[in-house]
C-alpha cells in the first residue's frame, strides 16, 4: 500500500491511498484502502490521514477518521496517530502505519509495525525514515 | 504557511535488500508531489501525483508491483479525498489499470458516486478513455516469486492471510 497527505499554503488538505491488497487474497476481497474514513480521510476543519497495514483491522476501527477525532479534541498529529494505532492494536490486534497532516502544516509518520517507508517535504526540507525512531 | 506533503510506502515487512529501493521510492514520490505545489497545483494534485509515482514504482504494493491474489491475478483499490468539500472518489477490485488513483480521482470528479468496483469501474475507465493495460505489465518477478512461495498447497486463502499486511 502507498499513500500521501498534503496541506497547501491556504490550509486545504487532501489524501490519496492505493494498494494491491494482501498477498494471496481471495478474489473480490476489498480492504480498507477504498473505504472513506479507513484507508484515508481529509477535512479542512481538521487535517488528513492516509493509512496502511492490516486492512480488516483498519476497517473495524475506522482508523483515519478515528485519528482526526483525536485531533478535533486538541491532540497533536503525533499523539492522535499513536492513539489511533494503539487503539487498533489493543482492540483488534492489528498493526499498521499512518501519515497525518493538520491544517497548520504540522505532520507525522507513525507506525506500530516494525517498519514503514515514509518521506516528507516541508519548508524546502526533505525528511525520511524506515525504522522506528527515524 | 508553506505547503507540506507526506507519503508512505506501506507498513509491511521490507526485506533489507529492498529497503534502499523503498527509501529511494518514497523520496522520489514526495519530490514529485511537492513539485506540483511549486507549479501552483492543489493538495489533491500533489497527493495524486505522489501516489502515481509510487504506483509506477515496482518496489511498492500498488499499481505495478502489486501483490497477487490467490489465483495469481492483480486486484487493486484506491481512494482520493479533498478536504475542502469532503468530496471523494474510490475504486476497488480493478485489474487492468496502471494507475488506480487516477481512476479514483475521475470517480470523484466525473460521477456523483464515491466508489465504483470491479466490472463497473472497468466500464467507467473505458468511458473516460483510461487506457487498459495487460495484467502481465503489472506483475513483477518479485511479486510472482512471493506468490509462489506463499501459497501453501491447499491453503485456505483466508486463513493464510492472517497476519498479512496490505
């Protein structure tokens, strides 16, 4: 799965997610990616999220919208992302990762699995990582 | 405020020999998407451009390089959402499309629906003049080798999915 979130100079946010699904899946199996609120969500009143990981788990907790709810309660992008991922891990034993941005340009790349390839461009600076702590 | 773009290339296991390709891929995608901003594009333009870049990169499980189904085929899903008016477009279980995220954006912009699936999505793609590609062009040696390796003879396609990442 691949995904992206963005906020422009006027605070407009957007998300996009695309996937081949899971290896050896049953024909017709659809995971979280095309489902609004799970594979991604974007709302100018809060921010945008794109998710990846155990699709069925992400669907059950509606992960992308769940993270934005935490941000509506005043949590930072990083706290909200971690809360959503830990909820998914404890509630449905699912692992995954998210990239999140808010309308002021704060961003995070967080994951509960062992690794997630990510990159961010802001203020003409490139950030990237793969393993925890990067 | 300066624009921000953040991309991910998936949270599943990346073998060490492919780590560099994945890292190079997400950096290339974020540059391609950010360039859209400098050219005056919108946030939707930027995220779609970044995802197209990764769909075309065989290092990622999307577009070319997608993992295979139990039957050795490709079935892809994609979503786009615009925070300005909550408009959204998605496609699911599409097979002969090089860039599903482009088709998802067309669903958002050219229909009153949010999601089109399988045969309906394929018919819509033809209506929109989206070129069909042979499934073979989406399958890489790596994805085929993983499919062969992962397929325990007679394995229940659902049970062997447990613990797999999308």
